[in-house]
């Protein structure tokens, strides 16, 4: 499983997504600075794919947890 994401990694990935046109960055001129991101028009069209991928990912995590638990029980015997 991936480790916790660092601020640098997150910033790099957001910049790449923005450059690729999948997200839009909204900057607010205030103190402290505020930035928000949202899916672009083409990014919105990808939302269904992301939803299905999320469902699969959650099912796969459950599967891995069951396998790990099963292996732990078998090694305890």
C-alpha cells in the first residue's frame, strides 16, 4: 500500500493534472492564501470512470485484508 502522501507529491500531482487539463485551479487573493481545485469540463466526463475505479479499489482492499487475515490464521496453527 502507498505511504502517506507528502505536500510536495500532492503539489506535483495537482500541477500535472492542471497541465493536462483535467482540473482547474482557483486562486483566491486573500490572507492566508487559499486555492481550490475542481474538475474541468473534460475531467467531469471522467467522473464515472473514477467512481468505478474507487469501487474496485475498495473491494480490492477488502480482498487484501481477507487474504492477510486468512494467512495470519493459517500461520498461527
